């Protein structure tokens, strides 16, 4: 049913805010990195959310047409380049 699929796809394209309450504030991170730095980088990824653009063009979500390892790599590399923006 196209209507049901479209509703699911539309809902899947609404970014879920990163909840800082789920971060382990007692974790030990290297090089002066804090959970706050990680949180800000994750928020940056969510704000980048390409799926809204894909959906507006009638294309499946990124995680639907990429192999899982490729999607994971994109997320990892995005975090890799984003974390230094928030941490010295």
C-alpha cells in the first residue's frame, strides 16, 4: 500500500534528537574528549540528515540503499571529522 509506505518513510525522515541523558558521564575518554564533544558531533550528524532531501525527491533513505558497512562507514567518518570541531 503506497500510503502506508509513504507514511513510514515520511516518519523515518524526521530526525530524532540526541538525548544527552543517555550518555555515560563517567566514561573515560582520551585526549581531553568529553561526552559533550561527542554529543555535539552527533547532533551535527542528525542536523545533516540527508534523508529529508532524498525523500523529497522520491528516493529511498540512505540506509535503505547502502550496504550496512558503507552506511556505518559514512557515520563513522562523519563523526571522525566532526569531533575535532568541538574538542581541542
